[in-house]
C-alpha cells in the first residue's frame, strides 16, 4: 500500500513538473517574441529610438502600454530598457509631477493595441509577434 | 517685505486662476478637454543619536529632528491636477501638504501654471513653476522618483527658494543621438526661512534659471545657472542699518549615469554673492559637491554617497569644509510603493545638517531617516 502511494506521488510530481516546464518554456517563448509595431508605412526604428519614446524623452510618438498585471509588459521593458516596472514607474512619476506629460495609455490586450496603432500614425505599441497581421507594421523586433 | 510678498503671491494666484478659468471655459465650449488627477506622498520619520542638535534639510525648516522620532521632516502628501485643453493648451496645479516653517503640516502651491505646447518639444508656461536650481530640484518632493531618501544637503540645502512665479520656456531637440533640452525661467519668488534659528522672510526679484541638459543612452549631463536679487536690511546698531541688495547666484553641473542596474550621480555647485557694503564679506557663499553610487539587486537598491560643503568667510555661516558619508537602501515592496532607510554621520559643526551647529566640535552624530514613498 505504502509503495503504491509513493508511485502515485511520483507520477503526480512528474505531471506537475511537466506542466511547470511547459509553462516555463511557453513563457520563455513569449518573452522572445515581442515586437514593436506602428501603422503600415512607418519607418523601422532603432532600439534607442523606441526606448526614448517609452521613457518619455521623445514625445513625438504616442506610446501604448499593456496591463501591468500581464507578463508582456514586464518582458518588453526589461528587453527594451533593462529596467523593471518599478523603475519605469519612477521615471514617469518624475515626468508627470514636473508637468511634462502622462504615462503611456494602457490598453487591455494585443488586439486593442493593434487597433489603436492601425488607426493613428503617431501611435506605437508592443505585441506578441504571432499576433502581427497586415493592419500594422513591425518597426522593431526585441530579441 | 511681507506685504509685497503677499501682494505678489495674490497677483500670481489670481493671474493663474484667471488664465485657468479662461482656458477651461474655452474648452467647455468645445467639449474637448480631459482632467488627470494623480498624487504622491511619503510617510516617514527621522531620528538622531543626539538630543542637542536639530537635524534639518534646508533653511525652510524651522524645527529639526533630535533623538525623538520626528515625522515632520520626512512626510508629505501631494495632489496634482492637469487639465488638457485643445490646441496644445493645458493647466497644471500641484498642492503639497508638508511641514512649512515652524508650523505644523500645511498646504502650499508648488506648481500652478498654464502651458502652451507649440509642439511636443516646445513648451511655454506662465504661473508658478519649480525653481530647478539643481539636477533633482523639480522633483525632490516626489520621493518615489528618487533612489535615496533625501537629496544631499551639501548641495540642495543651500537654495532657500523652491518655486518661481513668472514665465518658463522649454525646448527639446535631437543633436544626432543626443537629446538636448534647454530651459529658461524668469520671475520672482519669496520664502520664509530661518538663519541660525532666527526667522526671516526673504524674496528674490528679477530671478532667473537657465539650464542645458544633454541625454545620451544612460548618461545625463546638466549645466545650470540660477540668480536672484534679494533686498535685505542689516541693523548694525540703533542708528546704523545697512540696506542693500544681495545678488545671489548658483552655478551648477550635474552628471547622472543609470543603465538600469548601476547608478552614479554627482553634482558640483558654487554659490556666489556680492559683498555687503561696510562689512566687506558676502551674506552667504560656498562650494559644494557630492558623488553617489548604487546598484540594483532586483527590488533592492543600496546606495552610498559622499558630500562636501565648503563654506567661505560669510556673515551667515562659519568658514570651513565638511565631508559626510551617507548610506541608503530602497526596497520596491509593492506596486507604486517603496520603503527606504538612510543613515548619515555629519559633524555637529556642519551648518548644512544642523539648525544651530556647534562650530567648535568635530563630534559626529548618527542621523537615521526612513519612510515609505507612494504614487497614485
């Protein structure tokens, strides 16, 4: 009886491990496939240009954000700026409380970002590469 | 002096309010405006190892911290409203409740201006703006934006004024890969301060601040000059009073490196004034600098800083050079909230750290500041 329980436990552990590894792999895959998009016709941008927009240095474009609770936003800022979300929040708090602007507008998901970007040549956003379609243009790939 | 100060504040407030009302009514007519309200604050305290010397940050604080926990020095709450109007116009108002002078917590207007943005990079403002004498002056109230608990007293403690009523222009442009920002502000300002424990109302007329900032990748360099003319009377005896105007000038250079993990910050400044007639010395004058370095380990950011204040032979302060080490740690505990702890060991004789320093002592006092910063 005792050995049966132990075999069951081992199987459960393996299943849990498989699920965990699967999740980790898919998170890593997601992390590797974030792209920065603008409306079709926009020129390609360098990483520095994108960073300058998302830390409020360059105000010529209108940056869009995904929700803070999601993984994509955290991964985007880490890859683009080498900063975590608290640091980015501090950067925008300084901009906002010196009267120089408001943080990027937050939209609920990739679909909403695409729609907003397609409708405004000044808008810029980031989404998963697998969600890219003809309505938008990839201006920077973050690897 | 008090009366003209009040009149000027009233005129500025009324002008700004009038402009704000005009712009809001214009916007109402077109139904095309939005209002953003946000806020920030710090709940904190300070305590020292000595009951006899009161620790403070600058001359606008009349009551310092001793070996009983003082919450006044490190706590504040700010609320900001921005009304965005069509065609590049906006109105920004920021009220901050904090300890002012010798009174308890009281509200004050830190920013109140109408802005016209000709384009995203060219701004014109009229009203009250922060006086950006040094690199972090315009956001020193917002603890969440800072890595440390307090900006270094050696540099920031010299400037008695924190706001300017007048006009400001800001122009940003790209010079190759470098983002350059030029700002200029002109106006007047006033402040209640204490000098060696004695209260004094001071004002600065025909004051200006000009600054050039260059940002490239992780590096930021800022050069600035701030100047104002402050009339004051100095009674020498019952029959003799010197009435003069002090031309007070700060020249400052700030350097910042922040690549997301490593942080380095340094500022150098020099305060110069004309000599007081008959006495042949200035009211105040000094050279000061600090250098600070930190490293981010995930949510933890420890930082070490060394600051030097070198006072010239002046009426206000004793001549001498003081160096002080500080260490701080920031912990980003939750979304929008950080916790901070900072320790400094200034000498009892250091006029930039203590309200009434003991010029004869080189004993050091432990100063501990702590707090939670938040934005909402």
